[in-house]
């Protein structure tokens, strides 16, 4: 059940279940000229994340070097992740299960128990990795919060996302935190209706074109791409070049000026 958030209080952490076909308030043309709500992605937008997956995948390749070439192993792991998204969702736990499944496949079910144990161990290491903020992360959230409602919209494992938010030191800056199973136009419509005047007067920024930008634009809002030098293959998508509500920021340091430009 959603409850209103109060500025200065601890942010409301909401596990969103998107209701397809639910009523979403319509925003009239006269009222959608000014932004009311800014949504921030978390992983690889506010803090480092993908590099820990890359490091773990390299260790996984070393563990199975006697059974598969690195390139082939990477392809098979990616395919396992693709198959398993609907079962396990996004995040470290699903990644670990996909590594185990891939290890069983490439060894023709002869993978030693010691290798499975090592995969589980490196998965637990990922769940303990320290949080390192990206440049301008705190300043960008603080600047946006001065004039707009700010919400964190992230997907993945609930406990891990809560851990990362707590360690980041950014939690008190947000009016609300939404943890979703996936980022879709319906999800954005409902989230921005809860926390503002609808998606048409909302802005979402993040490093994923597929999850942060395209579905937000489809929902009627602003989609801002903040590229990161590492990108998971399953998050890649073509940019909506020429769309009036699409922008690219080189880094979060330019957010305040962009907000002022949009209005």
C-alpha cells in the first residue's frame, strides 16, 4: 500500500507491482508544461554496478577454462540470463543461478561440486561489494530536490537494492524509492502518477536506453540518457534520435542546467 512521503523523513520504499489496465489520471495539455518529478535510475547512474558483474564473469571464465573458450562461455551465459529473466528477474541472484546453469551445460552435467561452491561464493562477494558513487551523483540529486520531487526508480533484487541505497548515503535525499520487477511504460505511468502530476510532467534519467529512456518516452515523459562506459548486452537499444523529449547528458553534472532548460 502506498503512503505519502514527507520531505525530510525517511523515503518510502515501495515494491511496485504494475497493474495493467489500472486507471492513471490524465494530464491536460494546459498542465503538462512544467516538470514536477525527477526520476533517477540507480545502478551505473548514481553508483558503480556493472563492473562487479564483469569481474565476476571473468572469474567464472577462469573456473571453466578447461571446458569452454571465454567467448563461447560468455555467449552461453548471456543466453541463460535471457531465458531466466522471466523466472528470476534482474539482479545478482538471477546472475548466479544463470552461471550455475551454464556451468552444468558446458560440462555436460559433470561440473565439480567445488566449482558450484566457488560460483556461490563469488555471488556472495557481489552482494557485499562496497558502494562507490559516480561523479556528481549527490550534487545532482540535491540540486533536483531543491525544486522538484525526486524519486529513485530501480529494478532488481529487493534486499540488494535496499542495501546499496543504505550504503550510498543518498536515501534521505529522495521523496520515494520504487523497486520494480521491470521498467515499462505502464510502470512509469503509475509511478509518476503516484509521485507527481503524471508522466507527461516527469523526467527519468539513467544509463539504460532500453529501461530508463525508451519506456519513459513511450509513457509521455522525458527520457534522459546518461551513458556509462560499460553496458549489459540485454540493456542495449537504439536511441530515439530526433524525439523532442529525448536528451543525452555526458554526466550528472549537467542535470541542473537541463532541468532549467526544460522548465
